[in-house]
C-alpha cells in the first residue's frame, strides 16, 4: 500500500518540517542507498510539546505521544529530502533518547510510541528496525524525547 494512503487511513497528516537546532544536515544520504536522519524532537508545526523529564513532569503516555511526534517529524524530513516516503525500503536502526528522572526506567516503553506508529504505517518488515532507547539527564530545549533513524532506500 502507498505510504501516503496509509497515512490518510491512520488519519495522520505530515507536519511542516521542524526548524534546525544547529548547523547540520537533517537527512544525509550516503553509501548509495542509505540515509541518516538527524535527531528530531516532538514539537509539531511550531507547537511546543510538553517539556520536562519522564518520571516527573511527563507521564509515560505523554512520552509515548512525544515519541510518535518525533517519528512524524522524521517522516517529514525524509519526504522533503527524498521526495517520496514510498522509497523507504527499511528502517535499519532507531536511536532514541529519553530525558529521564534518575528513578525512571521505562525508556523502551516510551519509544514504543514511535515504533508502534512506524509499524502501523509501514508494516513490521519495513517499519521495525534495530533500536536503542537511552535515558539521559537532559535534551535540547528541555524536550522529553529525541529520535534519529538510519534508513535504507529502494
């Protein structure tokens, strides 16, 4: 199924591209068919997502939604750089950071919000790659989640 048709079926609209938070390339193609997508936060269309750490200011469910928002921002960047989300052959690796209170240990459950969305959109074979979910003490702008992807293109 066409990725854009599946987005409609899921009642999801790609947001506008997030602004860059530094000097870098949002999507870097290399090695012929590979592309690395720089870390994205959860703010959509210029609207700030709830700030803070998981385990104190941000609940597990809010963290899951933040992770899904990160995935949406990533898809927008891929769409703008590649021109067609249907060119994604597979997600090779997701690296996710979760700003966490020192007593919060559910980082993988937070990042499931992104993984489950990508699986629903692309199917398990394409949408689920290897993954790391890392707790950290702080993220830029006090965002709760940041995610980056390594993808293979057709």
